[in-house]
C-alpha cells in the first residue's frame, strides 16, 4: 500500500498495479472466511435492515457497485480492468 499527499497520476497508479501483479498474499489464511475459521479467530456477524423491497435492493446494489461505501473526499478507489 502506498499513501500519498497528492493525487497520483494515472502512470503512478499503473506502475503500482504492475508491481503488485502476481504477488502472493501477505497472510497465510487466504480464503478462510469461506468456511470454518482457523482456531483463535473471532467471527463477528452484524446485520442491519436498510430497507425493504425492490427499490431498496436496487439502491444498495448501485451503491456497492459504485464503491460508495468509500465515499470520502480524500479516498479514491482504482479498480483494475477485468
């Protein structure tokens, strides 16, 4: 991860992504949240009702797909092309 006090140029973003491509994860338990967690892990389940019906579903789906949960002025999310 790299923190910057200025908005990086597209070339800086691409250079960072190129350096990360092919690297392994920095932790041993990759995928552990898909099944029974390793011994000592604490599983924290929380739920909150955000609405009901199709309108609420579509609004939530749109927010997630546009990464609005990171809607802070000083954060930018760069999603690499598929």
